[in-house]
C-alpha cells in the first residue's frame, strides 16, 4: 500500500478580511477540553472590540474533546444568531 502525503488545509487556505472597520464585527472564540478534571466547553464573544459574554459548559465525562469542541461551536452560533451589527452584507 502506497502512503500518500496530503497538504494540511492550514497550509493551503488563505483567509483574508476585506472589511476595513473591525469595530463592527462580532468575534467568537471557542474551546473544548478534556482532562482528569472533566470535559468542558467555553465560548467568549466580543462586539465592537469589547468582551460582552463568556459561557462555560460541563459535559458528561464520557464525552470526547472533539465533542466538547463541537458543542462550543454550536453554542457560539446559538448565542450570536440574534446579535445586530452594522454590516449589511447578509
């Protein structure tokens, strides 16, 4: 069986921000973690360059780190869906 080496997406995908005024954006940071202390997710949301909310979620100890990461993304989307911005590019 031949081993194929693929390029990691982080090495090929370029993300650029075309918006000039960064103060009107909502930024969301997510994290999921599993350790001997348990499994958890955390989100932090900022708007207009100010931290406006953080939330922590505790998961069942049988959950994986990947499940914790996915929950953090889901909860972040749920929390920002009704935020208003001045960005009219929807």
